[in-house]
C-alpha cells in the first residue's frame, strides 16, 4: 500500500480512538455514497457527527484542515443527507474535521467541531 494511504488509515484509526475516548460511538468508517466518502460517522452528545480526517507529515502545502475544500465539503453534505435519510435520523447533525500533523513520530491532533455547513 502506498505510504500516503498508510498515513490516512493510521490517521483515521487515531481519530476513531480519540472520539471513542470522548464518549462517541463509531457508526460507520469510510461511508460511501456515490462519489462521496465520509471517513467517520459517530454518534454522541445527542447528535450524529460526520468527520473528515486529514493527516499530514508536513505543513509545506498548508495545514491538514485546509485540505477540506468546497468540493469535498459538498460531497460530504450529499453523503450526510443520504445517511440521515437511510437511517431515519431525526436529530441534530454536525460536521467536524480532525486534523493530524505528525512531527518527529509524534501525532498532534486537533478537533474542529462545526467545521463547515
């Protein structure tokens, strides 16, 4: 597997553990709808949260959270609409980003709640 794919999977696993430690239940990993993929869908604190995970080893091209652009956001929104309809969820939802920057074998994680929409 390519190194960047390994980094992405490692980042998603780290983000899942981070959220579980804070009381969230993982509902889906890598949820797909048409061309969209949501890294994590979790439930906790009375809502369903759609989480995009971005991991980087360098900030030379920007911080991880800056990589969630307009196109990715609209794809996540479409997937979220489908998930909500599919599951019959009638509660609140939120869109978060978990940004992970690896510095010298150490991961620095930031959780951006209500990151978009």
